[in-house]
């Protein structure tokens, strides 16, 4: 006697075998183009698309679809793909049919398609996918996967909508926004021209070269440039023509004669490429050279001044050498006297360097020359009223004079013995226009004065 449980199992097995046979028959019909209707089961209700009864109806339905389309079985294998999709993949239906769709795509793209199919079990899912094309522009698609029921067999309907143009347009728009931000933030004048030399963009700094709104105006008309002969350019439009032809230019000096403020610029220009390799214009950057040229001018002045001073110093050294030689009897005496005078010259130069070669006070020079001799006996010197500024050239001569006086005081005068004293002061100083005065060097408490057997260095006096 057969139990009820055993009977139920037999019925279940029979039903499963029937469903399996039905699924196999459905798949065979799809492969052989014998499908009469395509049923899309959504989350709310079934959507039935009636195709017709002839064997080519299913193929015709998919071929008239504008996007690339494919019907996949539960394993992701291609049951059918329309010609749009096969062209996209660069293959044929015969080569594609029966293969896993993800395997026919680039690795990253195939992985994304596989994930999409895994998410589209019960509801429609979509995502944007990129198809790499080597050196060509990549293609972008919105891939949509929907659950598809073939009798008792589940699969997917997949469509590929080409959105490459939209993505490229968005990229161009983003690039333009970024370029505008970069241009706006630049400290230098930046102007963008189209292929006809008409200005399409300009930053705020461009006002330094044109006092007005340059947009829509011809670059060469409102900013005429004069180049140095070495550039080979005659006018601004010659420069733009070369750049638009594909040759970038860097660091060309030019004069903008109509510029409202600064006239001298360092110009760089580069081809403007918005999409692909096509040149759509030029980007011109103009750097203000006024500060650099002013610095170069100042540098040239300093160089000439330095050259003049060096020549003067060399002439002075030669003079000191000759006078020292004429007043000394031995080489040892010459070396000692000459070295002392050169050191005195160097001391005054040090003071002038500290003051950036501006005027010096007499007091500073006197103290500098006396310091080597009075460090231990500073009470031997009194300085009065020497807060008088003199020119650098006068300071050099005055330093040598004070050196000779100090040297003589150490050898023969007030600083040669204990109790000696030196007073240096301005006598009869006139605070009027010429500021004339007499500098008095007075020594006391030293040995008795006798006429010298030799004469020291003589210099002509200078008005303070």
C-alpha cells in the first residue's frame, strides 16, 4: 500500500521534471528564434510584449532597439545579442552566443557587469560603465539589467545606452570651470583667444594691459605688442598664428605700447586644446616686467658705482704705497706703515658698508681709528661736537688723516706715555647753509715736540 507521503513526493518529482523539460524547451526556442512573446516580470506586475508567431519575431524586436541589448540566461550566458551590441564589442553573434557576457568585456568592465547582474535578482538595476578603447576616446554606457523569466527559467535582459557624448560634454564643462578658476586665481594677466584671435576669457589681472572689457575683442587690436628683433615676430597676430599652429612660446619680452600702466612684459603662450588634439585657440600669459627691469637698472647703477669705487680705491692704494715708500728708509718700515694705512682704509670701508655706503658721522670714524690704541686708556681721549655727517668719499680721506694723527700720537705724542690726553672737537661750527667748521686735534701731556725728520702722508682737506 502506497502512503500519502510517498505519493506527494512522486507528484513533486513529476512536476519538477515537467518544469525542467519546459525550461529546456524555452531555451531551445530562444536559441532557434522560435519565441512568440517576451514576458518581463516586474515588482508590481508582468509586462508582456507580444512579438508575433514567426521565428524571426524575437530577433526583429531586439534589432529595432536603439541601445545595445542582450538576453542572458541565469549563468550570464548570451542567448541573443542585437547588432548594436555586437558592433560595440567588435564581435559577431555567432562568436558571442553561449558565452558569458562578462568574459567578452575588459576585466574591470566585466567585473562591474557581473556585480550588476548579481544585484538584479528581483528588481531592475543600472549603473554607468566605461568601455576602454586604447588610444581612442573611451565609451560610456548606462547598463540596465532586468530580471527575465523564460517559462520556469530565470535570466536577465540587459541594455547598453551610449552616454559617451553626455559624459564628454560634462568633462568639457568641468574642465572649463576648472580652467576659469585657474585663470581667475592667477596673479599674472591671462587671456584666452579663439582661432581668430578673439578674446573669449580674461582674468581680473588683465586690466593691467587693457583698461576695459577685452571679451569679444581682437587681441592684436587692443593689445598691440612690439617684440625685440630677435624673436622674429612683427605683431601680436604673428605670435598667435604660430601658437595656434601648435608651437608653444615661453618667456618672450615685449612692449605693450597701449597698456595703461605697465608697458614691459614677459609673454608666454600655449595652444588651447579642449577636446582631443584639435587646437581651438591660445592661452596668453603676460608677466609684469616693471619690477625686474627696475631691479636690473638699479643693478646696473650699482655695478657702475662699484666699478667706480674699486678704481678709486685702487688709485688710492697706489698713492698710499708711493707716498709711504717715499717717506720710509727700510722695507720693514714701509711694510709696517703701509699695512697700517691699508687697515685704516679697510676700517672706514667697514663703517660705510654697515651704513650701506651712506653718510658717516665724524665721531664714528675717529673712534674707529683710535680704538686699537685707547682700549685700555679710554680716559685719554675727549671727543666733542663731532656728530657731523660727511659723504663716503670724504669719510675715506678723513679716516686716513685720523689714522696718521693717531699713529703719530702713539709714536711721538700724547699716547706715547702715561698722562697724555687728546681732545678732538669741532671749532667754530656754523649751523647755517654750508655748515663749515674747523676740526681741532689737540694733544697735551705728551713729550716735548721736536720737528720730525720725515714727512707723513699728506691729503687735501675736504669740507664736511
